[in-house]
């Protein structure tokens, strides 16, 4: 019987790559897509397209965080642009406890369908400094799954896989290109416009990654850089 894995799929570059990474390793992938009141729905639509393209069953989980606390939840809050990304400074785009919430849903789903793995495309090298993207968080979470789940109490703990946690964005992209990830379907920008803004943290990190990989970003047909929109 084919082993099963739950994949957290945002529609972005890293999550798309980890989806194809899990499939290459022989997993039957089940995607979780989250609609949690973020600034735009474009990334959700891209996630659905990626799930369908990879022939992975998917579920969209809808919930709200009415207390806000992030520029990604409040359209009236200005997004940081063209900032020097300092990983010790947590930006306004941090969503309180987001990955804890997402991974709790993933653990529940995994137990319900008999999956023994959860995959997430978290990265702690080229990232915005979110505390829930660091290796020590996933080490602690693994212990939580071992202690707090039925599978863990039975000695069959669900394994949390974050295979790109110590890789650069360029290394992730090179992996994805080898896996034939359809990067043209992905959306990284925090804005939901017709084209990526080229100024937010996510756009800057994506541009850096394609430049390091020496590859053309198929979403824009531009090698190693992102076109900036006119103000």
C-alpha cells in the first residue's frame, strides 16, 4: 500500500516544491489549503491548480483570525517594501501562531486518513525571520506530535518533514526545477495584483532565489530578477 502524506500547500514556491518532493519520494499526497482571511485569494487559487496538476486530493480549510495582528490580515496596514531583510527582526507580515495552527490541522487530517507524514516547505535561510520557520520549532513540534496524538501514544508518531529548512532559496529552486515543478502556477507576492509587486519580502526572496539558481522565473519570463511595477 502506498504511504500517505499531508502537504501544506499555500500556492507559493516553497510549498509547491515540497509537494513534488514528497511525491518523488513515493508518497500519495493529500493537500491542505488554508483560507484564513489573508489579503487576497490569488494564492488559494494557485494552490488549487497545483494540487489538481499533481493529481493530489485537496481540502480547503476556512477559518478566521478576527483579532488580526498581521499586515497579511489587515488590508489597511501597509506592507513593508524594499526593506533590508534582517532575520532577527520579525516583520509586520508575521501572522501570530500561523504555522502552529496550520500544522495542528495537518496532524488531525493525517491521523484521520492514516497518513504517517506531514510535509511543509518552511525555510530558515532565505526567509523573513518568522519564528515558526526555524528548525527548533519543528523539533519541538515533533515532540508534541509524539506526546499529544493517538499515533504517538501507539509508537507510530506522524513525522514532520521540513526538507528545505536549511536550504537557500536558490537550492530550493534548483531542486524544484529537477522535479519539474510548474513554477508558472505559483504565486509568492503578498499583494494580489495582476503581476507581482516586486517589492515585498516574498518577491525579493523569490528574485534572489532565481538569480542564485541562474534560472528564469517562468511566472514572469525574466531571468534572475523581478520586474518592478510602476508606482
